[in-house]
């Protein structure tokens, strides 16, 4: 379980820092603070809270933490691919 948790944390941290660069380069200078606050609130508030509920729900349903970590891993991969795709589209346009 520790290896899974560290793997998800490592993968997530690989693309999370790019989000702040995307914000500063794609939002008007005077709106960066507000945009950063909204993104941080959604990520930390909604994402952090939902992840705990999902893991506990799946743990209660299956008796194992593995399905919850699989879901979180999939969400992390989709998030990373979303950032990658956005950067490719933004760079092409």
C-alpha cells in the first residue's frame, strides 16, 4: 500500500506543478490570483475530500483498499493526460 501511495503521489506531482504554469500563461495577469484560488479550491477541496470518500466507500464495499487506489490512480492518469493534451492544443494554436 505504501508503494501504491508513493507512486500515485509521485505521478501526481509530475503534472501538478505544470498547472500553475498553465494558469500564469493562459489567464490575464490581473486574474491569476483569482484563477489560482479557484483551481486550488477545486483541487484541494473537492478532489481531496472526494478521494477519501471514494476510498472508504470502495473499502467498505470490497474489504480492500486496492480498488480505491486504482480509482485514484486512474483519475491521476486522466488528470495528467488532460494537462498534456491542453498543452499540446495550446502550443499548436
